[in-house]
C-alpha cells in the first residue's frame, strides 16, 4: 500500500524563459527607486498665485526660483468637493510626498484603514481594497492629512508598499502582452515586439510607479482577455468601470464563438450544452459572484459612519456604527398616531433635506407679481433642526400624544401632520407654488378668517409595502403623502427659494403624479412616541434626543443595491483643470500632465506617452481598418488575397485590438466629467498590441519580393530603435531623475501644447 514511498516523487515544471525575462524587465522598470518622490510642490495651476510669472498654457512654464520654493508649504485643494474629496481627482507634487492623484486616493486609503464608510464614484471598491492591502502590509494606521499640499509624508506612511501593487500590476502587463499575442497564434517575435513596446511606454511606466489605479485596471483587462483566449483555445485541442467595456467586448466575442458552435452539426448536443454552460459560468456567474464578493468585503470592513453618510438613505446610515445610528438607536419601529417624526426626502438631490417649517410666511406678492396665500412657509431644510419635527395626528381626535397601547398608522390611513414647534397643520390648496407655478403651494395653515378653509388631510401610501395592510415603519418605509382634497402629492421640487425663504428648497403639491419618483417619497428618520400634552412641555420634548429602542439592519443586497446606484448616478461638480483635456487631444498626444516638481533641483515627472509609439499606434489602426475593408470587399467578389487561416487570424486580432481600443476610448465622448490623459491608457494599450500585428502582416502578405522583405526588416529595426531612443530621451521626465537643465527641458518640448516646467533663473 505504501509502495509509492520506495521511489522519489519527481515533479517537472516547464518554465517559459521568455515570460520570465519579460516579467523581470517589467519589474525592474517599474520598481526602480519606487519610493521616489516623497514630497510635493504644486506647479502652475496646481496651486500657484494668480499673479505668478508663468507663461500661458501651451508653452513651457517658467518658474521663479523663490516662487517655486514658497509653494512647498502651501495648502491646495484641487477638484475636491467638501466632505471628503468626492470631486475629480486632485493634484500634488515635490520630492517626498504624494503626486497628482495620490492625494485623492490617499484620502480614501486613510478612511479604509480606519474602517470608515465612504463613496467614490470612480468605480467599484476593488481598487481601493488593493491600495488598502498595501497600507495594511506596510503598517499604515491611516493617520495622515492628505489635503496638506507640500507636507512631507510622515514616517508612518509606507509609501513603498502603497505604490508596490500598482507597480507590480504595471510590470506584469509586459508578459501579459506577450502571452496574448501568442494565444492569437502570432509568432514569438511578434509577441516580443508587443511586450517590448509596453515595456518602453513612458506613460505606462509613470502611471505604474505611483499610488494610482490605472495600471491595476489595465492589468486586469489584459488578464481577462488572456484568460478568455486560453479558454477558447483549449477547446480546439475586472477596478474601474471602464473595464466594463472590455468585459462587454469579451462577451460579444464569446457570443460570436458560441454562435459558431451552434452551427457546428458535428458537435453532439451534450457537448454543445457543456460549451455554452462553461461560457455562462466563466463569463457571467463567476464575474457577478466575484463582483458581489468585493462589495461584501468592502461593506463588512467599512462599518463606521463617515463623511459621505448624508448621500445615503436613512436606513443605510442607521446600519453604520456612529453617526445617525447613534441618534436613531432604540427608536420605535412602528409609526403611531401621536408619533413625533422627522421626514427625510428619499431623493437626496440637490442635497439631503428634511421637511421643515418656520414662523415666516410666504410674501403676499412675489417679484413676478403673482400672489400667494401668505400662509406659513414649508420647505426642505438640508440640516437637522428642531423645526424639522412633525406630529402624526388622527383627524378624528385632538390628541397629540401616543395612546397606550399605540395605534399604528397603516398604508391608506388618513393623517394630519402638525408642525411640532408652531402647532400648525401641513396644508395645500389651489394656489400656485412660489417657483413652480404649475404646482400647488404647500404651507402650514393660518386661519385669517377669509374664504380659504384648511385642507390638511393626507393619505399615507407606503410604496415599498408587502401588502395593503402594512404598518408605517421608521426608516424602512418609503412613504408618499397624497392630499385628500386635490390628489396632489407632497414633492420636493429641488429649486432654491429666494432670500425670503432663506435659500431653502421648495416643497410643492404635484397635481399630476405618474409613478413614484424619489422626489415624492419620504421616510421617517428620527422618531419618538410623544408623551407631553402641553405645548411648552412638548417643545422641551422635541429638543431632547430619542431614547427608546429598536435596531435597524439592512440586508447585504439592500446595501449593495443602494451603494451601487449611488456610485453610478452620483454627479460631481467637476470644473475645468489646467491639465484636463478632451478625447481628441489624447490620440495625437497634444496634452500632458505635470505630476511632480522638485522645488530646488527642478526635477519633474510628467505623464507623457512615447511619441513614436503613439503615432505608430494610430497609423497601425488606420492601416488595419483600411486593409480589413479592402479584404472584405474583395472577398465579397470571391477574391481571396490571403489564406483563410491568415484571414481569420487577422479578423480575430483586429477585433480584439481595434475593438478594445474603441470600447475603452469612444465612450468618453459621451461622458460629462473632467477628463485627463490617463483615461486613455487602457485604450492605447490595445492599440500598441496592434502595431506588431500589422507589421508582421505587411511582411508576410504585402512584401512579395526578397528586396521588399529586406527593406521592411530594416525599417522595423530603425523604427524600433527610434522607439527606444524616444523612451530614453524622455526617461528623466518619467522617473524624475536626473534633473535637467533649462536647455535640456526646452529641447524636450516637442509640441507647443506640452507644459514643461522651466525655471527662469
């Protein structure tokens, strides 16, 4: 039984030396002096005074020596909205601190290390989790103020480990490029060419060496492509949402391959079913499960209340430790007649707000000459305030306290809402709203002894009910208030009232209400059972915190759905930035980004592509498209210029490379956000893979004579030499070393639109 122990167990391992050498070369190029730079000084529009002596954009930027030094300690907030940096990514520089977007991701990293909840609309949380892993490995405690531009990283910031994962991801893109072309059945020479182009691409090196996520995104895109190609070839013998477009491309390719299998009558039905199920499992089930797993870990780790709570619903906020949960812990679950409540609008736009009233009345006449009811104003107020409290009253009694036992309010019940402080009833009538004349004014009723009776009955409709007998619940129920007399629905218009309304948000009665728009939905956030019969005692009660008890817990899927929707729909107030650019600028490399500038030596780092590679990629794309349609047209006339195997290899490579470029580039023309050159890097990576494919095709099928083949080979050698020479020329701007003189920097400004930072003295 134990006879196998008589002989040694031998394992044989095949090592692809090509892949190993390419991986080592990639690691050397990305990991060399990875901790450099460690500090920051903002160049030009990255934070300099308005009167600084800088030349206009599109020319070399000249810095006065004393000015460059003075910027080292300044404060800078770039493209960052208040409340945690939820705007477009900011910019930093100088040796020993964060560079450009490192300040943006660093804020989220600190929140992650402290397990504080946040929302970032740039993509799913996996990228942040990877950066947090680097922080965890390096022992980072999250204590660093990322909004202090010019401050050196403190010793507790493990900058090497924070930059390590992006660098490794960028390095592994080199062997991945090689292997992808091998799986497309191109020669090892062609595969080496693609890998070396990735290796010597300045922009990819720069982006990999900082605490940024583009290199991670590109790595997983290429890994996904390679995995599918290997899966497809075996039969014959996801960080940011831009990766979604590549995923769609792979699904399209899988669909086409599956359609071919369906038409293969030699394939048994059982085998066909297995093929289709395997594709469904590999391309749908596993990715969706993995995606949900990332969010599960994300939400499990970030359980504490944070700076972005307010954009989430009350139920989500109450599920976090601290914040609203501290206020609402122990609240009664069921809303009853006599309950004291605050009502938050579900929409949360243009900002979270609560139904509110105060003693001020609407003006008798508005500026446009229209009249009002002169009743007490009702608004939506974006801050917690005692005037946000309302009492749920039974129209059949005068009682404003909860009975014993409490009588819960159910779906379809009629209620009156009494403002807690002023004791006036929520009312609407056939008077035009101040800013929305086609809707009704909402007010708290004042009896002026004129022919305008109170109309203060509202029907409670629980939108997310399970049955018509559902009870109105704190936080969990989404409620619509329908006016009994006019059928108008209580709604947040979103418009800001003038000075007389203290710039608070307008509340209206919407007469025509189709569906359940979130602006019409409300939920009870704070809730207590009222006990005081006298108004003075009731006011004291309204000012006191809630103390009774019931916990609120959301399921993972409920939290995931809400967070995913917020990420997809959150719109930031992006503004123009000196280094922002349009998609058209990327193709011709008419733009760059100054990532870092040293205040004394003048050394600097720029995101700048290898010009020869980028221009060659554009020409390769044009050549491929022209040849593809030429071949297609001639094949339509039954003229086959190249063998059938070569044609399908040509189609597959182009579908992947040109398709990958298109799906990662064209969507940016439809996006309303501030764009930067780094957004183009996934697309240009696919273009780079196409260059050796086109060169090999020209050699094999267009160069017919020995002379033309020799000339083509000589051209390729000369061209590749120019690629390496360009890489080496711009290497000081890629790594930040060595510092260059003024003349050397001027010589590197190959385009007038590039902003190269040059001292005047």
